[in-house]
C-alpha cells in the first residue's frame, strides 16, 4: 500500500498554514519536545512522576505555540 500527500518532498513540511523547510528551527524544536515527552512517559512507566500529565500538557502547549496553533497563557 502506498501513502501519498501529492505535495512531493522538496525538503518541506507543513506548520499550520505555511510550508517550511524540514531543517527549520521550529521543526527541530517541536521534534525535541516530542522526544522529551516520549522520554518522560518512559521514565514514568518505571517510577511514577508526580504531575506527569501537567508536564506533558505544558510541553504540548509549547509545541503548539511554536507551530502557530495556540497562544500561551
């Protein structure tokens, strides 16, 4: 099975309503936040982390802000 967005690669990706290069600092920052969330969830599976949901929500909000989807309070 083939999956295609019909946009081509051209080293670009979408952030909200704009096309940006995959090496854009915002794409890098969002990837780092995603990795941080994954590591926090892994650590939480070994030892309970207090307020893990609040931490993850905060990081997700920051990633959304960077991508242009929400405003920080």
